[in-house]
């Protein structure tokens, strides 16, 4: 028996490959399916099943494409109602895979079709669970994504999740391995550990949601407390996962069309496309197409695109480093952004050589920022998450979290300079691009963010441990 976790850091997502005696199963595949096909080929194995733990909201799964290419059936748990052919498993239904068995355990709560897959070895012993978004390491799945007006509330879903954990998960042996659907950084939970594999026994000790003495009322209150609103693109991804989508090759062919500067500019004007610049933040600061939006590939790219652009049907035109065009289109497609129209051939340098207008972002070092603050108190805007700000922040700084930046536009001065920063420089450059696209140009970015600010010895608030907030 072989078990392999195929983890994608940008999405904090775990897909799984299981092989036994020449037969393989894939659990929660990403949209580009070639890695799974290649992995099975390496073992000379045939992909027999494609298991989905639920209709994912934070990414588009590769189940539809993988089924087309392998002939393997897609399997969902009870209550699922996809528009394509699939096996809808009953609770505790068994699926033979070589010498091992996979058992569908219906665990509603995160969504009503959520299902945990229990793997039993060749001797019939419980070996591992693939828990999707039912159980994370250190947390559980948020219960507010599958609410139905007038039918189900987040409290109802949290109650179902409490029962699922105590009836289906906690009774399993402590030595069972837990393979979750996500790790730290995912918007599907709030307190996930950085580890991506653990034993169930350790989770029973470490995970607040598995506390033995916890009542259902306590569980509901603790699971709901502190939940941030889900990103706006989540419902669109659920729809794609439920109804199907274009094959990734179609999306790539469309999205990697080349545009010279003049035709690139004309296409942007004709289609209303957002110009998305995915280079490094320093390159964007040094020069970019006016009103373009920066979200760099070398960060949490896809989740930020989903959170800030939101509309998956929005046409996009890309400015990339040479050779990274296909990567950008692929990663956009993972979160349902399939309407990429093409990219600027030759990148930003081609734009400059064509004598096109361009813009820059004014930036200063943390040492220079320290001198500025000593000379005169200036408006400072911290675009980190609220919990980061509450933990420590520059004295008198304003909290304007990036994911809610549009709600704070009226707070930024219009006629005098102000300073923005995040933790390391990535998010503040995204914020700078959004503000400039809204006509707010009197901003100054602090290079290196809060880390550099601390190293420069700038006065900050007293530290508060984030776990106490």
C-alpha cells in the first residue's frame, strides 16, 4: 500500500494518491490532473476511483477532467447532487482498492455532503482517515458555507459537525493517521496547525474541537466564534465543482495568447479586462502599467485573486515574467478564474520600449520611515489581518486589512502623504496597486513591512499573544 500526500502550498490544500496491488485512488485532486496520471504510471497502476470529500469552495477540483481521461468513477458522499455522472455513496459503503478497503463515513457539518474516507489495510485494520474539511489539524471546517436561507443556519451545521466528529471520528483508534484537506493558511478554517499529517490520538489531545468534555452548545459557540466572512468567490467554485467546467487545456490555450503592447492596450480597453501584474512586488514598484493590479505569483496568489477580484468571470490580461505565463493561467484556473485572455509579450520591458505611459509606487526603507516619524507624526495604515494588528502594531497606526480595503477607502488622506505596510511587503504592494487604481496616489510603501519596522526599532504597541485574541 502506498499513500502520498500531494500538497499545494499556495492553496494550503492536500490531495491524496493511494495505491494497492496495481489499483489507485485519488482524493480531492487539483484541476491540473497530469501529476496524478504520471504518479499512477510510475507505479504501473490504474486509477480506479476518484473520491471527493465535498463540493469544494476554495478551489476547483480536477475530478471531472480526471474521470474523462481515466474512465474512473467520481464518488461523493450522501446528499451530493452533481449534474454529471457520479456514484453517491451511502454511509459506510465500502470500496475495494487492491488489497485495501476505503469506507465512506458521512460526516456532515462543513457541508451536508461532507464525507470522511476511512482506509483499512489488507488485514482490515483502520489505518488512516482522509477527512477533507471535516477535521483539520488543530481545527475543524467552518460551518457557515452551506447555509440555506430559512432551512439551515451556521448553528445547525455546527451541530451536525459536532455529532459527526463524536459519532464517526472520535471513536476511531488513536493510532489512525489523519490526512486533512487543508493546512494553515486556508480560509476554510481559522486555527489550523502548520503540520499536514498527524495521529488522531494527538488531535484528541491538541484539537479544541475534540475536547472530551465539550458540550454541543460549547462546540457551536467556539466553532462559530471569530469566523471571518468567506471570500466572495467561494460560491462560484462550488457551482463549478457541482456542474463541471472547461478542461484545463482549453483554459491554457485561451489564456496564453500573446499580445504586443498596442494590441494588449486595445484588448484591455475593448473588454474591460483587469490588467493583473504577477511579477515580484519590487518590480511592480519600479514600474507598472497604470491602473494595473499587483498580485504576485510568489505569494498566496490564487486566494488573494479570489478574495480581491472575486468575480470569476472577470476578463484578465496578464503581465508576467518570461516563462511564467502558463503557471499564472494554471493557478488562476485552480480558483475558477478561467477568463484569462492572454499576456503581454515581452512583459513590462516591451511596454516601456513601446514608449507607453507607466506608473511607479513610492517606497522608503524602514530606517527612513523611522526618521520621518521622529520629525512629524504621519498617517500610517497597516493592511495586515486584524489579529496581526491587535498582536503588535506601529503606535497610532490605522488597521485597514487588505481583504476589506474597499471598505476603508474614505479613511485614506486625499491631499497629503500617508504610509502603508504589511508584514513583509507583499500585501502592502497589493494594497498600493488597488489604491492607485482608485485614483489614490499619495501613498508611500514601507519596504520590508512590519518585520523591517521592528528591526529598525520603531515604537510599537505592547505584544499580545494572538492565541488570546
